[in-house]
C-alpha cells in the first residue's frame, strides 16, 4: 500500500475528487486546507494603494491510501487535472504504508482502506 499526498490549487479539488471516484472507485480521501510557499515566493497585491505581500499562499492537501498497482495511474490523473505548467501547481508525494487498520472493525491490510 502507498499513501499519495498532493498539494494542489484549490480550484482543482472538485474535478480531482470526481475523477478519482470515477476512475478508481476511491473509498476515501482526506482533504486539508493548508498554507505554504515554494518557488512562487508569495503574492504581491495592492489594496488602497498599499503594497501587501502574502508569503503563505492557500492550497489544498489531499491524501489517500491506495494499492501499489494504482499509484502510477493516480499520479498521471493528478497531473492531467492539476498541471498547468505554471509555478504554484503543487507537489505530489508518495509514501510506503506499513499497515492500515479500520478502527470501527479492527480490520487490517488492504481491506481496511
């Protein structure tokens, strides 16, 4: 099992959620509102003539645990939806998952995801 975690632009979340459900019958996803910066280095705006620099930009972090054989297809799907080739598109991280346990039933392994 692998945990796929993607930090994406907020406006891409709904399409990603729909396509993941359609393509992989995803049984669950965790979504968090996050702030961060990378190559974008923040955002400069002017409000009433005053320069406002925002160094932490809002993003969405989605994470889900999947079977090993689905990882590359899921990465491809995330890239197809979220990649604009502009700075700020986000990042994808893949982690090994040693064990998954469904708290309600105590079920372990792939059946718990």
